[in-house]
């Protein structure tokens, strides 16, 4: 399928995707390698939640990511890997070398008796082997489930057990800035409660680890001995490709299941049209593979398009705040895709870090994961893009598989802080609380998607009913995103943020219930309510209101102890930024905590608290306001 190159292309493609959906997606799918073509393009729908794309089709996504490029581009660089340590030599892998490495890994998995449909859990840092492993898993038809290396043993165990994985792949340690995260030790602790895991493959990265006899194997040794060829397994278009866990509004994370053919088309098309990368460009998505952005715009999208990309093991501020910009300079990165939280953090640093690097290779900048504020957008545009690089503000979610609403770099208009227009195949609508479509162009409401698209998650692993409840029950007949949005007179969407009990901390999604469940583990805390509040760097910070049975403990002491518990249960990403100990929480007469009021207080919006007359204990509101002011 041709790339969208002009505004009129965009209109034409978009209209075709709406009016002749099957013909449009058939044309997209034609450009890939299929072992057998599909019988139908789209079947099923939102009514019975039985959507199938390219049903009857047979393929392997890795043949499309790798083998397809070997004929003409075997020696083109696929991956440039940059270590956490700026003095460690970088590694590059051509498409041919990528093929060899993925095949080696696939043969190791086979030797370990991993079969089609088995779940393979990865708990690794951003090493090339993580990427090889994910693709190797797809090559043999296993289902990968990557758990971000910042999650705790408890969180890892919950995810391993939910998808019943029998194999875990990890590193000894993950170098991150001047620290080393003991991944293997954390994994060992997790595995104490995962009795079904009988195999652990451990990559030696720092050489600091212990092995459990009979269960653990050193991955480096196995890979070096493995064969460099491995035939790709024939998969159904609707075979699960991966499970990725994300937070929900209950304490239990949801394992979203993405399938093969539709996801492939979505990751590939969105990458191509949004970023507009050309043959000699160098793409860099700074996300970790543990998140959906690292799946779709590091593992799959760029490779499906035969692109050259950077993979970075470290963090933006180590050894100093110039690290991102030095990497752009070093590899002549042309397309740079990151999160607003990183932009704001780097904006707050000495401008010399930006000015010392040559950023002239940059052509396109991207933003993802949370609303980008005006100040950060302007800085990104002026200081990083030197006012010559279009910024694509890409709105999407773990559930959507790939970008849904975004401008197309240099093709459609960028509007500061607006994700702008839907991509072909996406029919967004704004609805009010009663599911009425807001037909006026200028509107604000709940953002829903009105029809299936190829990249959408098909279910929650092991719980299709929860999938229905979470996404399709609030607004009948539509997929509810959980986000609020505004539409301006030109039809551009601006995402305003979550309207449910999910908070977005540094571009990472956390359920308030998950944090509250962790806090409940403290024996002196009787009740807790967690809310998000505006935070200069993180976008949203986490604030807890807690009732404690120990009046002698200061708020600081309580917060310290709770953060230790949260780190153990979820991971350091969920740590509290602020805490108030209170004798009561504002509740309705039926006993429900009034979170709306707690959110307003946390945001210092005392004048717009709204109606408090239905509260059982309105006096507590005054008390909380006093406490927060002091
Ligand atoms: O609230 C939206 C926000 O991130 C949520 C999805 O989080 P997650 O599944 O972790 O995926 C993040 C990476 C795609 C959304 O519901 N979000 C994502 N992108 C944007 C955004 N909010 C505003 N503007 C964006 N560009």
C-alpha cells in the first residue's frame, strides 16, 4: 500500500477506510507475505465481541519483519544498540544478523520445549537479546509477555501466574544510570510463588548472579551454540501474538491479548504514515519494550518497514542530561519519539546540554503517552526541532495496538497539544454521559471508537467478560477509551486525560485501586484513597489520603513506610509523591468515597469543589484543605 503523501491522499485514504473497509484493509494486507491469503477481511463486531481480521489467513509476523527484507536489504542496519555505559562499544545488527540472532534464540526456545501457543515471559532490560527473544517467540508461535524491568517481584509473579507461563527469560542485572537493578534476584523471589515455571534463561549482562540448578540456564551459552536458521511457524491471522499487562480500575492488571495479522497491518501502516521515515533515516523510539510503545514502535513497526533504528539501554539523565541529545548526534537520528515527561525533565536542565549536541540530523519529533502541555511542546519544537521538525502528537493505548489519532509528519497539519485527526480505519466519536453522540464539531466529551480496527486487542487473557465490562459496557455499541477529549472547529482532537480511576504517571498507567491495595497491606492503615494531581515533570503525581491508627507517626514516616510497601508490591514507579493522614475520608451517605473532591483538593482547586451537600461528613473537607494548605 502506498504511503500517505499529501492532505488529499489523507482524505482519500480515510474516506475509503470508512466506506470500503474491506477493500481498504485488503489492499494494506496485500503488501505483506502471507503463507495463505485470508477468507474474509473483517468478520464479527462489537455486538458479540468476536472481531476477526483476515480470518483464514496464515502467516508469520517475523517473516514480514525480517526475512522479507533479506532479498534486497540483508546488509542494511536494522538495530543500533547503545549501552547504558557511554564508553561501552555500541552494537549494530544488519537485517541478516537480526535474522541469525532471532533464529538462534528461536532454536533455544524449541530446545527448551517451548511450543506454539505457550506463554514466554520476559523480564529484561533493554538489551538486544530482549528484542531477539520477543521475535523468536513469535517465530515459533509462542506468545510473548514482556514485564517491564521496573516492576517488583510481586507484580512480576502476578503476571507470570495470570498467563501461566512456564518459562521466564531475564538478565542477571540491568544497568540503569549509575545503578544496577538485580533482575535475576527479583525474578528468583517472584518464582517462589510461580510453581509452574520450570525453566529460567538468564542472560549474563554484568556477570553478577546465581543460578538455581536444574531450572536455570545461561542464555549466552545456549545462543552461541544454537543453529542460525529456524523455519517460521505457520500461524493463523487471529493467533495470539502477545499478552501485555496494563493497569485497570481494579487492583488486578489486565493481560491484553493482541493477535497476529491485524496487529501487523496496524503497527506497520501507522509507523509508515505517521513518521514518514525514508530509506536512509534513523528512527529512535526511547520507550522500553516492557510497554506497548516499545512493542509497536521498536519491536514491530520499524522492522516491518525495513527501517534502521536505535535501541537504548540507559536513561536520559545519565551520565548527564545531555545523553539523549548526544545519542541523536552520535547516530544522526532523524526521527525521535519520546514521552512528554522526558521532554519536561530535560527542559528543566541546563540548556548547554542541548546546545552542546549537533541535532541537525533531526527531521521529525514525536510525543506519546500523555497530553503534552504547551510549554513542553514549544520547547521541543524550538530547542530540539529548531522549528523545522514537525511534531507528531500520537494518541493511542495498550489496547489499541498502535497509533489512533495523530497528525502525519509534514503531511497533515500539526496543532500544538492536539493529537489532531484519526488515522485511516479509526472512527472516533465524542459522547455525553448518556451515550449521545456530540454531533457539533466543537465539543467535549468521552472519547469512544465506533467500529473495530485491525490493531485492537481482542480480549483480556482468560477473562473475556472483563474485556466486555471494561471497554464495551459504559457506552453500548462503542469501545470506550477511558479518556476525555475536546474537538476544535477544525475537527482536531485534543485529549484532556483519563476520566476513570486511572492515573498517568510519567506516561505510565497506574490504577488507583492497585496502589490502594498495596497501601492496605500496612497494618496501621485503616483506609486509603489515592488520586492523581497535576505534577510539573511527571504529568500526574500520586497523592494518598490515609487513615492511620497510630497518631504518633508523622505524615513523613507514614509515607516512607507506605512507599516501601508500594515498591515491594508494584515497583518504584508507583511511589507516592504526597500524602495526608486524615481522621476520615469524605464519603457519601451510602459510604462511597467522594474521589472527585479528593482530586480537586489535591489539585489545589478549592473554589470548584462542587456540591458537597450529599456528604456524610462535609467538615472533613475543610480539614483536608487546611492540611494541604499548610
Ligand atoms: O490517557 C491516554 C494517554 O495514555 C493512555 C494510554 O496509556 P498506555 O496504555 O500505557 O499507552 C501509552 C502509550 C500509547 C491513554 O488512555 N495518552 C497516550 N498518548 C497520548 C495520551 N494522552 C494525550 N495525548 C497523547 N498523545
